[in-house]
């Protein structure tokens, strides 16, 4: 679990510090204060900067200028490399391709150093552009300023990073460093990854993959929800899903997914008062939003749950009950939760659950983000400060 968070040079988060984090964290603020960017940065860190995940984020933002569905799919490699650089530079605060060691994205906990920045090296993820020499050395031929590329558990190779701007042998690469492990990818390997050819993705190199579920502003696609259901079918987690849905419809007895036209899998429920099977989507956005959130949550035990715009589709009257479920599951399943909101009702519901008991007061924080002349800063509220702000009718959203 992250106890604090520093983000440097990611999108509009040039130097953001959140000094404390809890098990459940609610981010709020006006538009363009970086709430979604914080979730993305946390996801990048948890995924160890995996290129597949980065490309997915860029695709969803409309910033993938070279992917399979792009008009450059049949262009020359030179044109595609230029498009790859434009795509990857979209991740950085200044949107420029720079090869200065300090011009890197860093996400992690506070203290210590990485690439000259004050962050915790063993638990941080850093991303930058580099020039490197395609000269692979043997394990015992150490060179200064090298990068290890792990191919198999028993084999490594080293790549020398060049700081000479006019080095004719240098190749432009994209480096991801997670703790002591580093990986440099050439633009050609990123091009292959975009075409579905895996080039040693970070997730396959991690001996202990961390579970992550990211619930976006709209509901997860139905086929993803179906897959998440399959993973917990016939387990006790089924009861967690049904109980959460009862927040809106207490008469729900059972739920499953089944195929309909065009092999689309949809959620269907059986009510206690009827023998009919009812498509869940016919029961409104709110109950489907709850399904998405709880399915995601029971699939990330010992991991992380990210929820963008928590209140989407949810009436204010059910939000407190859903927060109760989230707090309880987060504690029981050892999950750290990050959520964003624009809703004052969501803030009040969060505050009520956070302040429900002395134990729950220790579990969470509310974090307000503000844009001060282009610099995003965080204000931290503990349980009592959150309750005080609500009680005097001050809107903490800014």
C-alpha cells in the first residue's frame, strides 16, 4: 500500500506531493486539477510502467498517433517513429521529447533519490527518453551508466546509455525504471508492441504481479464485466456482488452472465418475487455502476482499486451505503482505493462513513487538488477535518 505519493512531470502534475495516504482516498477539485491524472499515474506505477498499459491510456485519451487503427499503420518506419515520439511525449508535462536525465516522469513514495529527484528509489517508477548504444555486453563486463534488460530469470544484457547529442551510433529509446530494474525499448520494439507483438512486457517480468482494477468514468465494457464475473463465479465473492446490488434493489436473489445476440454477454438477475430472469441493464445506470465497481473490487484482493468519478449514475441516497461496502471490502481484502469526484453529495457520504467509528477514521483521507497558476497542489483532510468542513457547510471541492 502506498503511504504517500509524489508525481513529477506527468501531464499537468509537474510536482505534486501528497504527504499521506490511507486505505481509502477521495480526490476532489475543479476541472483541470489533475484528478484523473493522479489515478493514471498511480496505475502506471502499479503496472511498473508497462508499455502496453501506457499505449492503452494514450489510446483512450485519443493520443495514440501510430496505433493499429491509425492512418499511419502502413507508413514508413521513419514516419511511424516520429508518430511514436509524438505519442509518448503526450505523457510528459511539457509534451516534448527531451533526453535530459532530470526530464522524466516519476511516480512513487517520498524520500531518497531517483534520476536526481527526491523520491524513494526502491518503490518508484521513472520514465524518460534516452539515447543508447546497441552494444550488448556480457554479464561481467560492467559499464558505467548502463541499463539491465532482463530476458529470462538467468540471463541479462546491458545497454550503454549515451549522453552525446550528436552520437551517430545512438538509438532513441524509451526507458522505464522500477526500483533497481530498468528496461529500454527501441522505437521499433514499441511499434511491434502496438501491432500486438509483445517485446518482453514488464508484467511478464514481475515475479509478483500486483492486482489492479481501474473503473473509468463510464462503465467497463460488458465483456470485461463478464470476465471479472467468471473469475469469482462459485466463490464467496458472488455474495458480495449480490449484497451490493441490493443497495438499489433489495429483491435481487441471484446474478449471472449469459450470451445474447452477437455473442454479447450481459448481466441478468433473478428476483425473489419472480421467476423471470431480468437483464440488469434494464434496471438503470446506478445498479450497473455498482456492479462494475464491486466486480472490480473483488477481483483486486491485495491490490488497488481506482474509480474515476465515483458518483456517475448513482443517486445521492445510495452513495453512503456503497461507501460502507467499499470501506469494509477494502479492509477485509487488503485493497487500497483511490476515487475521484465532482459531487458534494459524494463528499458528504464519504465523510459520514469515514467518521462512523474510531476505527474507520484511521482508514481514509480526502485530498483536494487546486491549480495555482499551472502548479497543482494538494490539500489533505483527515477524518475530523473532513467532518468539520462538511458541518460548517463549506464546499471542500474548492
